C-alpha cells in the first residue's frame, strides 16, 4: 500500500511539472514564464529552459530582466552543447552590456564556446582558427584577468590541432610516393608553425623524402639530390642527437654514401660513353661536311662546264657568216 501511495505521489509530481511547462508555454504572463524558465535553469533542464527563454525575448525587451534572460540563455545553450549559438550569445552580451559586472565572464565564455566547438583535426578547422582568435582577443582585452591563466594552454592545444592536421596532410604525399610534394608540404608546416612539437617527426619524413628522391632520381638531378639528402641527415643528427631519428639519419647516410659512390662510377661510364658518342658524331659531321663539299664541287664543275660549252656555241654562231643568197629559176 505504501509503495502504491509513493508511486501515485511520483506520478503527481511529474504531472505537475509537465503541466507547469505546458502552462508556461501557453501563457502570456511574462513573470510566470520567467519564473518557470529560471526554475528549469536551476534544475539543469536546459531544453525546457531554452524553450521558455525563447518566448521571453520579446516580452522582456527593454526591461531589467532582459540582460538576465540573455545571459541565462547563453549558458543554457552552452550546457546543452550548442556551442556556436552560445558563443554568439555570450559575445553579444559582452558587447551590448559592457558595463555589466558579468561582461568579462561573458567574453571568456564566448571564447570558451568557440574552443569547445572546435572540430576534430581531420575535419574543417575554421572553428579552430576562430577559437584561437577569440581567445587571443580575450587576452588582449583582459590581460590581468584570473580567467586568462589557462588561455595560453587552450591556444596551444588548438594550435597543435592545426599543426597536426597540416602534418597529416603533408604525410599523405609521402604515403602516396609523391616525395617531391611531401618535401615541399612538410617544409611548409615548419614554416607555418616554427614552434611545433612535431618538428622531430617532420624532420624524419623530410629526410626520408629526400632519400627516396635521391635514390629514385633521374640522372640529371641525382647528384644534387644525393647531396641534399646527405646534408639533411647531418642536420638531423645535429639537431636531434641520441634519438631514434639520429639513428635513422646515420643509417640513411650510409646508404646514400654507397649510392653516391655507385653513381660516381655510373657517371664516369656515362661521360665516357657520351665522349665517345660525341667524338663519333664529330667525325661523322666532318665526313658529311667533306662529302657535301665534294658533291658541291662536282656540281659546280658540271655547271661551269655547261656554261663554257654554251659560251662556245654562242661564239661559233656569231662567227659563222650567213649563207649566200640563192635565186630560183622561173619556169
């Protein structure tokens, strides 16, 4: 019997709550709606609170309740994980009510909302960039605030996300075997994020990219690329001594030195063959030139002989007198 009574009581309480929310949603009484909304907010019933605060926006406009409704709405959205909307609402509060004691808190929460709304590194990072800007703005506007103490840590976390995305994108070129593009992309990561914590890994992939470029290079670029890869292995050993990356650098340098020695042999053989071919081509060119010269001389001789014969014929024609006149006998 006791359990039955308790069950009825629980049902009655739930029914009462639901009916209060429904009455508030249907009511035009500003004070009743505000009371119900604030009760929902206190009980962390964020969706119910937001539904009622939304109804209050126009009802409390221009009154003393307006800032409180806006502030609570922003927090309710924040706790309901509507970070983008909450960030916008907090920022509006900080700008529109800059003299309110809660303005600094609203500015901080606005930046924090953008931080919370930052997407995973493999997704679009425009929200991350916005979050970094908002956090830096808070540091600029409230440099002495107690809330500024963890801002630097949040910015570092977000910046690392951008670094990691750029690093992963660049690394994909290496995995696809496009070592030239990988080298350029990884260099760009170092240029864009000079303080990156990923520097050792980036060095490693650049070094391996240059090694692959050197060993798979075309003949005309091989010398240059071997020297570039060798130079990079030495830099890695100097910058990262006593690390796995330094060991990899030493191993690759041994292979590159062997590749260099082999290429020296190939280069000498190629140059010797090229010299032989060049000499052969020169001789052939000289032979062809001599032949062409001889052929031209023969042509010139024949032409001169023809001209001489024509001159003789023309001269003979001039020196021969015309035949005597002849008369026909009439019959």
